[in-house]
């Protein structure tokens, strides 16, 4: 190529090689941490459960018989020690492949776990979902009425600090339940729904349709924080999905039920924290950078400042929906 400095091909090749080596390293680390290690832990738990059973079968009768478990595992280890090196290597490879397969199977469950957490339940659970939504709405309405009653009883101009604390506590109880009137059977689903509702009510913006464009115009720092929250939620979903195989194993060896419920609780708690952070960041991004989207789409004046107006939000919605 004319004007191409000599030796640059070698330099570029070296840089690309380093890049792909680092990428492969990161992918390997992620593969091991997300699939192989959890899979090995589950296989180990299954082995302990089998050791606790009679004649190699799972069971509850000797679920916590430590001496029996230790003896069975010790005998298996001694038997493994008499195998040839080739057989031992093949067995280890088989264990690694099995653990990775278990990890891939659990990873396939993450979609169902995420949908369940976000209240996107299948039709078969329509009635339980409707009852939960109705129950949450009644509680929300009751708490909202209590807060409004306090605000009426103690007007803002003559309100003492003690009465203000009572109003703040009442508002806090509402926000802990939901940020807007519940529309889904789960807290996380309502938190996501609340962001969409705030965008529509405050700015006239259809956030699900606007979101892909909005992400493209956000500053890198804001986009990075959103990606971090999304990543934390994805990890929480994967943790929650690992509860399923332990709960199934628990049908035959009850200590696994405890492990499964603990894993589910940890995943759920981390998921709630990630969704709360994501909701707060999204609302803040809309407040601070919604006008950036308006300018990019030719809505409003370039020199305008402040948050979006409802009219601008409605115009953005019209553009991004394209009549859909």
C-alpha cells in the first residue's frame, strides 16, 4: 500500500495476536468461572448424595451420616488410585466435560429464570400472577392512602420534623413495595415497569421503543455504568438458575434442598439490588440526557436546556414507533 510504513504489517500482526490471546484468556476464565467450577461443585454434591445412599442410590435415610459418606468416598478414591494413568486422565476429562455440560444446561435456564423474576410468567401461571398483582395493588393503594392522609393532616407549612418523619416513613414503605402502581407479580418486574411508566407519564416517552436509540447517544461513562448494572443482573440470574439442579437433587437427598434454597435466595437478593441500581441509573439518565436523544432526532432546539418536555417526548415516541 502506498505510504504504508515498512514493518507495520508485522507490528499489526503482533498486536492482533496479543489481542486475540488476551481475548481467549478472558473467555477461558469466564468459561471456567461461570460453567466449569459451578458444575464441579454440583457434581461433588451429587457424589456426596450418592455416597449417603444405600448401594449407590440416593436417599434420605443416611443423608447426614458423615462416617458413611467419608468411607464411601474413601473407597472410591482408593479404587480410582489403582486405575492406569490413561484411565485416570480419561476420567478427569469426563468429569470436566460433564461439569461443563451441567453448566451449559443451567445457562439454558437463565432465560426462564429472568422471565420469572421480571414477572413475565407463562399462561399456565396467569391466575396466580393475577392474584399476586391484585394483592400488591391493594397493599399499594392502602399505603398510598395512609401517606396522603398524613399529608392532609399535617400541612407542609406547619409540619413538625416528627410529622415529616412519619410522612417520609410512609413514603418509604410505598417505594419498598413498588415505585408505581404494581402491574406485575414480582418486585423486580414492577421496578422495571415503573421506569417505563415514569418515562411515559413524565416525558411522554415510550421507553421500550426509544431505548435502543437512547443507548446510542448516551455518554460513555453513563453507558458503562448501565452495562455494569446489566452485567450484575446477568450474574445474579445465573446464580439463581443454579438453584434448579440442587432443588431437583433435593428430592432424593434433602440437604441439597437447603443448598438450592440458599442459592436461590442469594441470586434473588443480588438480582433485586442490580435491578434497583439499574432503575435508578435509567431514570437519572433520562433526566440528564433525554434531551440529547431529542437533539439527535431533530426534536426541539439545539440550544435548549433542561429535561425533555412532554411534547418533545411524544414527538420522539411518534418517530421511533414508526406507526407501530
